[in-house]
C-alpha cells in the first residue's frame, strides 16, 4: 500500500494534465477522500477524520457534537458543559474555537483526559496546555460519562459555535 508521502511525491511530479487523473485514482482506492463541502473540496489523507481545511466530516457535515457512549445523555448536561466551556474560555483570552474534544481514558486512572484539551478552529486543531482538573468542566464531563458509559479511548466533541 503506498503511503501518503508516496502519493504526495507522485502528485508533485505530475503535470497539470496528469494530476486530476492521479487524484481520481487515489480517491477511488481510498488513499484520499474529497471534502463534500462545495466551498472546499479539499482532498484529505485516508486517516484524517475531519477535513484539514474546513473541518467538515466525511459525510460533508459541518463540525458537530459527537456524543460518545452507549446511552443518551440529557441535553441539560450537554448544555451545562457548553456553558462552562464558554465561561472558562472567556477567562483565557483565547479565541473561541468551533469545538473542543476530550478523550475518555478511564483505564489510566482519571476518567477524562482533562489536561490538554483539543480545540478545533475549522479544520485546524490545537492542543491547549491547561489542566481542567477540579473544574466545573470536569464535573460536567463526569456527569455525562455516568449517563453515557463511553468506552475507553472514545472522544467527546462539543461545538461552541452554531
Ligand atoms: Zn473541507
């Protein structure tokens, strides 16, 4: 199986007539997937979950809440987390991200990985070097886990812009 680097080398060596055909083949065999956002259409590497440019998913949906776990969570818990994240981000001076992702890692001791949350700005992600242990945000996440019973390593993504 060729790697993404192999593909980049191929595309770089192709002329303007060859490149569209190469991309088509790469999409067909699953090395690339093309963003379905009509305003974007970026080709993304196979293992990328969200479009590198606009953050839409493979089905073409904009960055959305991803609710992990087996069971539904009452909306009020979800909204409490959203509100507390907004409150906290306002105190940091950071630009409000489109969404925030947390990972559930109960086998490592703590439940949620509340240090270094991932902020999404469109397709760009940034790891924020903070520890949210002992905050309302951690309490909200724990409340959500109690209801949802996520699996180890599952991610929760919550949008902060509509
Ligand atoms: Zn895109």
